[in-house]
């Protein structure tokens, strides 16, 4: 569903394969996701999630889309 919201995607058919590869510009994807981080974090905080869990959720989202993630863990900031 995320891909449908991006300005452009690319598909590639490989001869002999029945599946196609779908790619997008990582910057377009990041711009799209960036809009929803604040509302997601506020919703998580309102639901009583600890900061570590919100961090883990954000990290998992970046990993799902194969985007780089180098934010410091909240646990590391405490020490």
C-alpha cells in the first residue's frame, strides 16, 4: 500500500521469471514515512508505550523498507 502513495515506482521483469521486482526512490519513501512519525510516536506515547518500544517500532519500520537507521537507542542515552 505504501508504494501506491509514492510519486513513482519502477518495475523490472526478468526473462524466465514470473515475478517482477518493484523498486522506488529511497528518498521518496523516506519523505512519505517522515510525515507520519510524529503522529505514530504521539499515539504510542498515549497508549503508554515505553520510549524503548517506540524506538524498536521505528527501527523495525526502517528495516522493513531497507532504509538506513542510525538513531541512538534511548537505553544508550540513559547510561
